[in-house]
C-alpha cells in the first residue's frame, strides 16, 4: 500500500488495524515519510504572520482605546457636565421639572438675549448725511391682501439698495 493511499484511508477514517484491537477499530498508522503532513521547510514561516498580526491587533486596540478616551474627554465629559447642570434645575430651590429640550431652549434664548448689543440711534450710527433724498417709495402688492400696496423692505431712509424685495 502506497503512502498516498494510506493518507486517503486515514482522512476517510477507514484505516483498520490488523492487530490485537480487532478488525473494526480505526487506528492511524504511522507514515513512512514524516514530512508528508508538514510543509517542511515552510513550516517556520507560518507562526511569523500570526505573531505579527497578534502584535498589530494589540497595538491597534491600544490606540483605539486611547482615541476613545480622548474623544470622551473632549466630547463626553462636557456633555455629562451639561446634563448634570440641567439635572440640578429640577432640585430645590429652583424646581423646574421639565425635559432637557425646554431647558436647552431656555438657555439658547437667554444667551441670545444677553449677547445682543442695544441699538444706538445716535448721530454716529445714523448720520443726517446718510438720509436719502425725499421722494416716493417703491411699492408692491402683497400676495395675501387684495390690492394692498406697501413699500418694499429695502425702501428705507438710510442706504441705497438697487434690488427691492419684501422682508420675510
């Protein structure tokens, strides 16, 4: 029996021992050439990519953990602080038991009101020399009214605008 036939029988599980174990028990017989199942001389190259992949995977996981930590510190920690700040509004003495959306709207409105500079109607902001000459204002029909003609939004006393349009 050739070595290839023995390998085929072993792979199919049909190798039968002719010894004391009996006829029907499958036993793997030793091969004459031990190099048959191994890719000798390439067997030493198999662990090297595995080791390199193991090291590369470990390093990439470490880098991913560091990136996630930095992302949490940059994004997550301020969001957590804001959430806790909004949560404290529901406690005593404020007791404003609303949802986060209403609190954020309130903060946005409060910020926009506080950030506006009061208008200055003094001579440095609206000089008399900037007034348009006296005349008829350009008027147009309103879409939602019957034959109502109003001045365009750009037809004001200060500045020159060539293309008139309605204010939204």
